[in-house]
C-alpha cells in the first residue's frame, strides 16, 4: 500500500494577518480647555485644539458649531471649517466670535464639535470621534485665564 504523506491544497495556503494600531501615531484631538465662560461683548474667543498621543503625518481636523441655546448670527457667528496639523504640530487655534445684542437674557451656551479627523492624502484616522466645547455667555467679565494662548 502506498500512502501519501499529505499535500498542500490549491487554495488557502497563505494567511493574511493585519495588526491593528494599538497606539495613536497621528494623534488624538481635543479642545483644551474644554470649557470657556465669556460675556456677550462682541469678542473673539480662541479655541485651542490639542494633538495628543502622537504627532506623525499631516492631519486635517474638521470642526463646526451646533446646538446649545445661543442663537446663531445673533449671539455668535457660526463656525464650520478645518484646520491642518503639519507633521509634528501639536496645537492649533480656531476663533469663535461672540456677538452682543440688546436683549436681556439668561446664560446661553453653544457647542463646538470636532467632527472628523483625516490623514491628508489618506483615509480617515478617527472618523466619528467628537469633542465638545461648551461656552456660556454670561453677564460679568471675561476670564482670560480660561483662554489658552
């Protein structure tokens, strides 16, 4: 009797293994600080976006203002745009314009969201990760210590 020692199949003789990233080489993006308190005095509030846990590559971060109970174009100028972080860059600033009106009102709020992060020339790095910034428009003075230069 002649018994075969076995053979390789025509298909399935190669295994493709993908090792997922366990770190964040392109960064994790957040607002810092994540909350500001300002007055309604026709002023610009600088919002700093920090890139943490990695700074490789050129990355685009989209942002937009939504929600809250402040009225767009009455209490603030709506924001929508993107900032590009160059390789090694760890912070960027966007500005929100707070508008003054003559209405007596209670404190109001607005959210500014980081809506998408994309490797420039590549696929999304962190699609759907959101960061929130709540700003309150109050009577009183603007505390510049809350603003990151």
